[in-house]
C-alpha cells in the first residue's frame, strides 16, 4: 500500500503502525507518531491499522542546544 511518511510517498506492506516503525527501523519509547493528523500513543500502535494513502508523521527528539 502507498503511505505518505513524513511527507514522502512510500510503498510498504506493514499492516499496523507498530509494524511500520519496525520495518523503518524506528525504535525507542521517545517517538511521537500521528496518522492523518491524529496522535497515536505508543500503547496503541500495535492495534492501529493502516490504510492506503494514510499520512504518517514520525518524530524523534533531537539533542543539542
């Protein structure tokens, strides 16, 4: 299915948000995720099903000052 991930269209076979994060090698408890503008909490990612055309934002904290 086609997904828009951080503004870029990608084809991915992941079914859930948790699977997508694993495929893209995003790991850690500090990620913020949103699907179609709605925040998806860490504990809900495994059950959040993705649909063709979903817009996914994945944010991770940056260090520095």
